[in-house]
C-alpha cells in the first residue's frame, strides 16, 4: 500500500512555486543577517579592538548581507533544483 504523504511530495527537478522560493530566500536572508551580527558581536567581544563602524553601521551592513544572501538564494535555488542538487 502506498503512503498518501509520499504521493503529494515534490519530485526532484520540478520547479518550486514562486511563493515557496521567496519564503525560502527570505529565511536564508534572515540567517545571513543574524550570522553577520553574531560574527560582529564575537569580534567586538574577543577581537583586538572595535569595528570601524558603530552600532547603526553594523545594523546597516547586516541588512545588506541579509538582502544579498536572500537575492543569491532566490536566484541559485532554481538552478540547483533544475540540476537536482537540492
């Protein structure tokens, strides 16, 4: 007997919906932004000195990192799925 959950699962190589791709990209963007903030905090705590930017500069760079990682994820996901590497 075939499990009904297996029938509804996406097969590899099929394109994801735009909404699913966007949600995945936003979540990876959040991960990238928080990872940068964690690294910046670790550098401030353990590093030889302070960062060349202040608190708002660090937040601005974190937003830029989040946007870049979200954009790269959104563009790369379609190519990786087409090559069946996800």
